[in-house]
């Protein structure tokens, strides 16, 4: 799994453009339908570790300057319901506003090659944010989703310091409008939860995956060898960001 | 000059804020417009609910967050969905507005209501 990130580009990775795109399309179509129907059956049994949710992101398809996934995430999870506090400078706001997906640019210093990619919670198997949480609020669900139980989060932000991916945000201000499916409020830390409300209500996609017109994001069950994400990962070389930390991330990238 | 501009800006902001509040605020809830008004009892007998509703919600929140179980009678979203009333214009009135289902008792008893710093106070359709 762990590959050096400065490895020369393998031309076969380009095939991923065609392969995973087709796979993603088949998933997206029923997924969109499922999620538009609010009455899709909610879970009545506890999640198990029979599944592990994860993602594969093909950075070759990720267009520089595109923020479709970020916008969709903000809408789905209500991040756009938090406005810049009165009197706050743009600089502070830009630094502190909640972000579940960040647009990151990587530059290979040897070759000068620049890669754009969306960076979010990597849903580690061994998450440092869970190790450091003093209240048990930061936890890893049986199905591999790393998330925050806001009921027990005391807002200490230790997890924000522990996360190697800078994936967590703190809500500094009151949220002006609350969404039933994605409750969030002042004083808690939060991060990508792989659209957990969709997971528990029978949805098969994430908001970012649905929004990506390039089909760069494939979401699914890493433990199911027949899932689109597993099939793509079996065919193409993938990397974990900061694989040296041995966190076994659930979000993987190609062409980095 | 600079001071004047600042003052005008503040004034504009304040006016904007109040205008925003004005449009966001719903009227008074009308008796009988909540789904619960037409039902004999909640998910348990009324006397039990009055004393123990928070035990149910608190138990459920842990199950939902940690185990993903959302097919339940005891969800807070369910409470809001059933108990929220409508105003004369047919708009939902937030359950934590003064005199509404949640705030009515909580204000009277002086028990702080923390649910709604995060949770929706009326059905949002998703």
C-alpha cells in the first residue's frame, strides 16, 4: 500500500480515467435516486465491521481551481450556515472557518509537478484524533467512519492538533440555521464523516462524489471486493498520504 | 469622515440584522396544528413522557451516533417533527420559541435547553 510519492508517473494510471469513471457513473445514478427519496429505509441494526467505508480519489481528474466537491459538502452538512463573525478579519475567518474538504496543491520539488487534490478526514484505522481525545468524543465507528460525538465533545481541540491531515475544524460561532440531518453547533470540533446521515439512511454515495463532474471520487466499501472502490484499488496503484505514519487511511489517492 | 463612514456602516449592519430577524421570525403557533395534537399519547403514556422524555432522547442519541441506528421512535428529530406547530401563515414555529412545545415547560422550570444549539428546531426536510 505504501508507495513513495515521488515515483515516476505510470502511464497505466491514465487508464483509471476511463475505468473508474464508468464505475463511478453506475454508482452515482442509483445513489442520487436513493438520496433524493427521503424515505429510504433508516438503519435498525448497529453498524458492524463487516464493512469499512473508504474512498479513492483520482487526482489526475481533479481540476485545478474546481471546488464542486467542497461546495456540495458545505451544502450537505450545513457548513455554509456559519457566517463570518461581525468584526472578524478576512484573514482570521479564512484560517478558522469550518472546512471538511480542503483543496490542496502538492508540488514535487524535484520535478516541479503540481497535483491538486481534495484533502479531508482520511478515516484512519488508527486515528491519532481518537488516541488523544480526553472524553471519548472523537471515535471510530465500527464501519470505519471516524467522527465526533458532539454530545461529549468539550471543544478542547486536542484532536485538531493531533490530526496529521489538518482535517478538523472548530465551530467558533452560533450556526444560524440547523439542518435536521446534520446537527452542528458552536463549541464542538467537526470533520468529514463520510456523509454519515446518508450511510444510515440507505444512501450509497457521498455529497462530494455526487458533485464531482470528473468522476474523480469513488466511494464505497473497502472490504467488499466487488465494490467500485475495491475494484479500482485492485487495478491501479494507489497511495496513502503520509503512509509513513502507518495509520492505514480509508481515503486513498492515485496519481499523487 | 472615516468615523462617519464607520458609523453609517454599523447602522446599516444593525438595520440589516433586525430586518433579517424580522423575516426569520415566525408568528405564534396555533393550537391544534401540531401532529401530536391529534394523537392520544406520545411514544409512551403522557405521564411517563413528562418525567422521562430526556432519558429516552439521551439513550437514543448514543445509539444513533455510535451505532448508526436511526429507525427509532425516540429520535429528537421525531419529537420536533410531531410537536412543531404552525403559525397563521402555515409556517413552522421553532419548538424552542417562547411558549412553544419545548420552551413552554423548560422556561417555566428553569431547565436549560441545550439540544437546539445544534439540532434543528423545525423540520427542514432533510
